[in-house]
C-alpha cells in the first residue's frame, strides 16, 4: 500500500487553508488609524474628530474618513454642508480646519436615511478609500460605525490598517460589545493600539467626582485582553456643545483640559509612527 498522501482538490484546499487577503493602503496616506468600538453611542465620532484636529495641531497632515454609512456624524461635527468636487474619476475631499474630510453625509441630505444592503455599503467604503484624492497625508483617521459587520470586514480584510483605537464608556453593557470588537480585530490581524475610557466620570461644581457609567471597566477589559490602556476622558458639557456647533473642542478651545488630553493622545500616536 502506498504511503503517498492523496492530493487535495482546489475546492478542498479552499476549505482547509486560511484565506490570505491582499491589503491595499489608502493612496495618498502613510498610516490608517481606525477609531472603533462595536458599540454605538460611546463617543467614537467625538474622539475621531478631536484626535484628527490634535494631530494637525502638532504638525501632522491629516485626513478624516467617516465610515459610518448609516449614521454619518462628521458633516454636523465639522459644520460642513458642501458637496465634494469630482473630475468624473475621483472625489476631492472637503477641507475644513486644515483636515481633508470625506463622508457619505456630504453626498446626501442630512435627514435622508441610507436604506442600503451590505453590498452597497461595501461599494461606498471602497469608493472612499480608492476613489478619493487624498493628498500627502501622514494619517487618515477612520470613524468606524458600531457593530462587527460589512464595514469592519472590508477595512480589516482589504485595506491596510496600521492600528485601531477602541473607545468605550465604562458601562458593562457597552463593554460586552467592545469585547466582541476586540476579538474581531484580533482575529482579522488588526493591531489594537489600546483602549480609551470615554465619559469616564463627571466632576460637579462642588468638586465631587461622579462615575455616572460605572468605574474602571475599560481598564479591566484592557487588562483582560492584554491591551494597552490609553487613558480616560471625563464628561464635560463643552465637548458636546462644541461638536453640535460644528467646531470640536480641540479647535474651539485648544487650551481646554479636554483638548490637552487629545493632544497627549496625538503626541503618543505620532511617536509610534513618525
């Protein structure tokens, strides 16, 4: 009897061998950083916009890509109501506060719902990463949508992502989704730079500290998954107010205590990559 092992057919090989995806960089950028969570309502867009502005303030050339097709926030938070120009082949990013920006919200009315199935979302993401004329960027910050679906898979499998920052509140119900997001990125081979504890606490006028959403859940999660804990951002009314006015706090009040935290995050990221 021959000891020679039977050769596997191509179909059988595809079932037993892991698929290797070719990841392409976003043309015109050096490094792509995703701001993610898998949980909605934890402040990803606020973090993404302010981090982009902080990187710009320390001398980096920055782009901001709003990858949340169903719920774009960048048009409101940056006060942008113009449509991007196009030469028929590529879209030109909208420049605001020295940041090159792109969002599905620039192409539709703000109150128009995107009633799209997955393939259309994937197509839009590919357009924003392959057919936008990003120019000479050090960093492109990607504001990711909640969940672990089509957008996350497209970025993780097809686009060269250099790192992801996970944003969460310390609330246990938020951390359940965050843990799924961490496992997703680990499984897909995306480097997690660390976790941010957003809306960590509130300091009242009497100086007392209130942990509205819980205690140190984000720190515990970072330790559980052996990830870096990058710090915390307390609740401050000026953060939401400035975002609603279309001028995020780092741009409006660069010397604010919250702005200084974003500048520290930006300095750390710059040290890692540049």
